[in-house]
C-alpha cells in the first residue's frame, strides 16, 4: 500500500511539473549514487576527442547531458522509468523501446525533416540507470544503432573515459 501511494504521489508531481530531460537531470543529479555531467559550450573540444566510431555514431553535438544512478531500489528504478516515460511523451518519437522485468531501454528522438535534432538514450537495469541527452544534427540510423547493447556500452565507456581524461580540475593554487 505504501508503494502504491509513493507511485501515485510521484505520478501527480510528474504531471504537475511538466517533463523535460533537463527537469529529469535536475531532479536526480544530487541523488546519492548519482554521477552526472553537462558539457557547456566552452568544453565542446572534449567531445571532439572521442573515438572515430563514437563521432560517426553521434555526429554534430550542440548540447550533451549524462546521468548515471546506481544503488537504487526497485521502487526508485520504476519511478525513474515512469519519469523518463513522461519525458519521452513530450514531443519525442520512440525509435526503440524494450521493456522487460529486469531491463528497460528507450531511444527517443525529435526530428526536423530527415535529421534528428534531439535524442534521449535511456537504459535501466538492476545494476543502474543511465541516460544521455544529445542535441544537434544526427543521422537517425546512427542513433538507432544505440539499440544494440554493445554499441551503447562502447559509447558509454569511450565517452566517459574521454571526458574524465580531459576534465582534470586542479585545486592546487600553485598550478
């Protein structure tokens, strides 16, 4: 019964607040176990250093957001999936959606003619929930390639490794 009320209240809040990827990102970036980043304009060079395969898959990026949530309960995972479903109902077209008991994968896009302008790539398993938001000009077939789990995992690893390598903040006043 308690779980029902939590889901009901969360659903009401989702509908009342309006749903966007930025809202999803803002709501969860401070959660315990969350890893997240946005790539501001002055750091676009970070994205230019990714592997050729990743560049080929994603194309020209104007905005990029990433969030990973780990150590979430099953109830929280279901709430994250429900929240992402609300986001993708806001003008997005599902390119790929697979809902299983232990895994949910969603690839949703906004199009302008034959070009994808916005893409959300969402993957939720018992091990963790991952979401990417890409804005730019992309080939729809390239975005659809993320439905393949190996492509998704390779993209994630390469991008995170590259981002972490190029983002090396120093708090040493002598540097």
